[in-house]
């Protein structure tokens, strides 16, 4: 075992350290102990299947991290950098992702139900088969995102959809079942 540290992405200051085999073990221990991991530098970290539920990772750098099948339910990821991160099949239900950078992230089959994605950058993200039911997508950028077979039921869809890939069924739902468009009188 070796001493492994988690550092602040801006100041380099040590946020948490302990003896462990992997950084994943250190991060999970910090979360279990309720350590504030705001602004942590965790870029390119393997956190696959990690239990990070309820963690405060606001402002953290998780770019290119592997968070596939991780439990991030109820986590605070506001303003976090998750660009190019693998979040496939991750549990992000109830997570706060407001203002997060999820550009080109893989969120395929992720559970984002009741997640707050207000003002998040989801451009070019893979959201195929993701559960976005009751998610807040207000002002989110979904330009060129893949929403194929995603569940958008009861989601707040006041967002940018420029060149977003959706199925014909999703287009019909957005056009007919949401309040995004109102047919005006001539």
C-alpha cells in the first residue's frame, strides 16, 4: 500500500490522503467519511463501479474519467468538468449536474431521472437509452447529442436541440406531448 492524495485542481492543495492500492479506493473512502471533494482533480481516474452516492464533487475535474456503472445518485456535480467521461450505465438519479461540462461524454443507458441538468453542456454527448425522466434540462445544450431511445417523459425540455439525434417517436413526443410549442392563431 502507498499513500495516495486527492488534490485541488486549482491550488494543488491536498484535500484528502490515505494508504490505499488505487485512487478509486481513496475517493470512495473520502466519500464514506463525508470529505468535501469540491474542485478535486480526478481527471482520467478509473472510478468504474465506484459508490459515490451523495458525494460533493462540485467543480471537480473528472474529464476523461471512467465512471461507468458508478453510483452517483444524489451527488453534487454542479460545475464539474465531465467532458469525454465514461458515465455509461451510471446511476445519476437526483444528481445535481447544473452547469456541468458533459461535452462528448458517454451517458448511454445512464439513469438521470430527476437529475438537475440546468445549463449543462451536453453537446455531442451520447445519451442513447438514458433515463431522463423528470430531469431538468432547462437551458442545457444538447446540440449534436444522441438521444436515441432515451426516456424523456416528464422532463423539462426547455433546452437547445440543435442537430440533436432523436427517434421519430421522440420527435412526436416532443412536438405533441410537451409544452415546448404552442400553435398560434393566424
